[in-house]
């Protein structure tokens, strides 16, 4: 009997420890003209977010030792401090350190992939998080879905502008088919 209890407790501990670390995942995807390295050249710097995200008024990048942070000043006056946690050729990961957003344990990745169509990029932005204390999953998910959606649309807009300058005879149209 004692062995059965021990096995049940151990099994329960394994199930709990292998469960999802985050309650919510939001992922946005959109396509844009240009190859991933070309698009990344425009949007990939950690503080380039001020060029493409419509909610960001200003971005200030700082270093604390070897760790890079950015402080976003939003157009509504709010401030978000984020820590860069990893970089790849056309991707970066980060986490929120301080924020007025209704989330906690927020980790995110922004990355690009080549599309099946020539001279096209697929933009991905995914965030994993829990609702902040006193907030519902629905509240948290709605806010982050809006932020990521506006962000990928902003990247697409910048990619189209860049493409049109380099290829004026092939000017792209923002058809908003990607949602």
C-alpha cells in the first residue's frame, strides 16, 4: 500500500511538473514583400520597434553588464521595460521586466521566415504569459493579441514602404488579407 501511494504521488508530481509553464500563448503571423534579411535590416534592431509599432512613441536601449534592456515609452505615456534574452540571424527573444500590461511571466519571440512565394517574408510574433494578479485570461489575451496584431501589421507596412522604394515599378498594395 505504501508503495502504491508513493507511486501515485510521484506520478502526480511528474504530471504537474511537465504541465505548461504559461497559461496563455498568442501568436500572430503576416506576410510582407522582401527577403527575411532585407526585412530584418529594417526591423531587427532591438529598439527598431519605435519605427514599426504604432503604440510606441520612443525606445531607449540600455546595458546592465552584458544584458541589454529597452524601455518603451508608449504613446499613452505608459512605460514597458524589456530584457533581450536571445538573438538569431532574423529573430530575437525577450521578456518583460516591468509593465502596466495585465500580464506576468511574459516571454516573447519575434522572427522571420522565407515565404513559399519568391521575395516574400513571413513575420511571426509569439508571446507566452500568465494573466497578472486580479486580471482574467480574457483581459490579458485581448491586450496582447492587439499589441502583436498591430505590431506585425506595422512591420508589414514598413516592409512595403522599403520594397516600394527599392522596386518602384513593382509597388506593393497593402491588401489587409493577412489577419
